[in-house]
C-alpha cells in the first residue's frame, strides 16, 4: 500500500504536509487533494521502500528517505496536517 492509500484509509482527503529533515530544516507542501494525487511519493521525492508510518499517533506522520536534486539522500519526517 502506498502513502496515498495509507492516508485515505485513515480518513484523510485534503492535507498539508510539514516536512522536517535531520538538520531540523522545515518545508510545507500545502493543499494536497489526495483524490487528485497519483504519486505522492514522487511529488515529495521519497523513496517508497523507506516509508514507515505512524498514522495512529497524536501527531500522525511518516518517516522516509528523501532524494535531493544533488543526489544526496536525507531522512525526513512528514507530519500530516488535516484541514
């Protein structure tokens, strides 16, 4: 099951994702409409094999490796912000 399917299964439809990397750099991907999204991992530059889910917690999030444009890989936490 991919990231989109996990989120839809947990009742998410419209979300923002707050990404925080290993060095505490933050970025927000806003206004994601999951029913229109086809490949969320690709949009966020995530390695699908590295995804770990914590969607049943007080602060639902996922952890994954993100590929940067320079070819480097860093671990990010993506907090799900529902609206």
